[in-house]
């Protein structure tokens, strides 16, 4: 343990030196990410968490990396958790939007750091996830006249901006559910004119059957399951499946174990997720009778960062 801790300190010292030189920021972050993943693989999970808490927050490199708004917001958790809707918006930013922030403390170096963090596989996967869901919305609307859609833990519902079906008013009913009132206010101001209905509800509310809507043609959840332990995830999946109409589709995304950005997310962003592979995603269906499922597809994204469970109800 002490040897690994020493390796981490040396790594942070070395990467800090490279970042202070302000040259080849991308190479420095790539080295940091790969090396953190290697160190993570050498120790137990508990030892890894302890080593991070003993090394990273106290190291001066943290102040450098906090110049990136993504890293800083994840670590500081202004809404109580990492991965909130504001963070997702930062990930979705285009090149022309880099550095456009209400945070006036963003430096030129911070802007450059931010642009490099956006090249992480996890950030690319989040962007691809938004695009895939928008494509799924359009696919469903092309097959079903005015389909009923439910987004669980919708965040700012940015995938709707990329969906022709939503923008053209071809969705029959679109319920956007989230427990974060600030996120729902954003959805309300942006998408109610397109027929989206923001509803305040938590996972607990769904499990307690306080969310009474049903007969959906598509139910999807982009980032929620990354925070759910198996018993809750399995129960939620069963209840959501029940809310599908016959022939309805359910799409669930989850980050994969040991993806390329995991070391950086945990060590530098204090962002801890519950990871699942293909087998574990299929286990989410374990409480649903097989005869009620028409088809199941489980696949990884091109960045090998996110796994998708795509299910059709019989």
C-alpha cells in the first residue's frame, strides 16, 4: 500500500510539472489517466479510495485541475452529487462554446484544460449517448403515430434538441421525470412548447407506485442506473417494464467497469459510479418473466465506456 501511495504521489508530481509548463496538456492528462487506471488495478477498492483521500485533495495538482469547470464541479458537487445536468451541459458544449460560462474565474489555461478533458472517452461516450437517444426517439416516432415517451432522470433533456420528432411535434406525450427541480425548470422553459411535460418524482416515488402513468411506447434512462445498487435497479426495471405498452421499448444506459476514464473520474473528480457489464445489464431483467420479453439486445458503445440494454415488450 505504501509503495502504491508513493507511486501516486510521484505521478501527481510529474503530471503537475508538465501542466505547469503549459505544453502538451493533452499528453499530460493522457498520462495521468492511464497511470491512475494502472494504480487502481493494483489495489483493492477500499485501499484505492483510501489512497485517493490521502493523496489527491492535499496535492497542489488539484488546484490546477480545478481550473477545468468539469473537474471542479464534479468534485465540489453544488447540487449534492456529481454528474448533474449542468455537468452534462458542459460535456455537450461545442468547440465554439468552450469557455462560455457564468463562471468568470475560467482562465485561458482552464479553457484549454477543459477542451482536453472533453476528449476523454467518458465525455465522448456521454455525447454519443445523447445522440443515440435522440436517434431512438426518431425511430420510435417513425414506427408509431404520436408515441408516448417517458424519460427517467431526464436532466435537461438535451437529447430532445437533436430529435426531429420532438421538434416537429410528432410525439404524442412526452413525460420528463426528475427529482431535481432546477433541472425540471430548465426543461419547462425549453421544451414545454414542444409538448414535453416535466414531472417532479424520484426513484423512490416510482418504486412506491406514486408515479401512475403507463402505456408508454418508449421508456429510457440515460444516467440514472450508474447510481443504483442492484436490488433497486432490478425493482425499478421491472416497474418501468410494466409501464410499457405491448410492443413498447425500454432503453437503459450504464457505464462499463474499467473504462478508460475511470481512474481520473474517481481520483480527480470524486465521481463514483456503479458499473455494469453486459451480463450484469441482463440481470436487471431477472424479475421479469421471460415470456413477457419479445427481444433483448445488449451492446457496448464504440468508446467501450457505456453499455446499453435495449428491450422490447411482448
